[in-house]
C-alpha cells in the first residue's frame, strides 16, 4: 500500500491569473548559496569532513585541502559575483547557513547593503531528515537568531540542504516564515493547504544550478552552463506569454565565483537583458507578489 498524500496534478488547467511586475514574462530568482564555514570539517571539531566539493578524495582526519576549497568562496568568489550582480543591478537571494553568517558577518552585511535578501539555509550545511521535532525546532530558532543578530533583520525564507524532515514546513509556518524553497516540483509558486493565505512555496531547481559543475558529465565549461540556463529562460519566456513562469538559477560562492565560470553568469544576465521579459527579484519579492496576486 502506498502511504502519504502527494500532489501529482499541481495547478492543472486552473493556472492562477498572476502577472509579474513590469509586464515580465518570467520571474527570475538568482539564489546565491552561502555555506562556507558551515560545512562539516574535522578541523573544526566535527567527526567527518564534507564529501561534496571539487576534489573527490575524502579524508578521515583534518583535511586542509577541502577546507581551503570552501574558503575560496568567501575570500575570492563572493566579491567577483557581487560586482557582476551590481553591474546588472540584479538582486539575489543569499541562501545563508547561519554558521557561515557568524563566521563571515561582513559578507552578509555587505549583501544586505547591496539590496540582496538573506534567507535561511539552516544553521549547518546539513539535511534535516531524521531530526526529531524538538531538535529541528531548536535548529530553526537558532538559525533565525544568528542571522537576525548579524544583519538586524529576520529571514523570511528557508531552504533545507537536501531533504527536509516531515515536520520542517509546519515548523517554519509556526515560526512565522513567509516561504520555503523545499520543493522542486513546479515552475510556479504555490500555497499549501495548511496556510494558504500567508505562506507560499517558491520551488527551487537543481538543473539550472552551478552545482552541476561538480559532475563533469553535466556542465564542464561556463558556456555549457550558460547555454542550458539561457535555453531554459527562452522556453519559459515563450510560455510566459500566457501563464506565470519562474526560473530559479542556483549559484554558489565557491563554484560560479571561479574565474573560469563567472562568464556564465555574465552571459546569462546579458541574455535576459537583451531579450527582455525578465523580472529579476528576490524570493521574498516573488512570494509576496504571488500572495498579493491570488488574494
């Protein structure tokens, strides 16, 4: 017997009559993941090292190699990315692990000063699957407190690394969040039955995401990434003439921030600017607009 209620239909034929600001065809969400310093590292006292990064050579003990790979994101990658976003006047959502914010508070404050949103990406860079309800509630509250203390404002959005728990969304609603991005099942935002009037799910995507640079059979060059994302934008642009469409572009400080990859972001932003039809907005802006439009 199959258990668990799942929605395989979505909006179906009853798509909400939502129009984006500026008569845009596609709401574009740039998500800049800020995880550096929140990953597991034996050198920081953890029992294991993070295994997902550029080099496939996991060490059991202190690993200065993997630590330095993550450090590249804050030392070099962020400034390169921030300068390019500023050149295009493109706001992004910085999906930030709270421990990363605590260790590099200057970055979070600079992002806020540049008009970017700081959303919560957990306290550590870890899955919430398997956490007890009490443990997860504590993690969420600790995350909110750390970000608020650093930048002076509470995060209203959340995204769990990998899998959330069965309690995550309910706990986020209880804690007063506006939205989460723990879904990959649509090209439009949607509300949830438990809280349809004030909470929205803003889906994320792993295909239009620079994380795929870590899989060499996917994106090997800046050109291959930008071509894929631009193709996605062009198709959504076509559909966006009749229905609201959203494109999530996932970025990471230590990935797209490399000099051999940053040209991809430049190409993507320039393509959307030249073609027109894009509303580049933070996920908070997208969530609030959606809720206002369907009210």
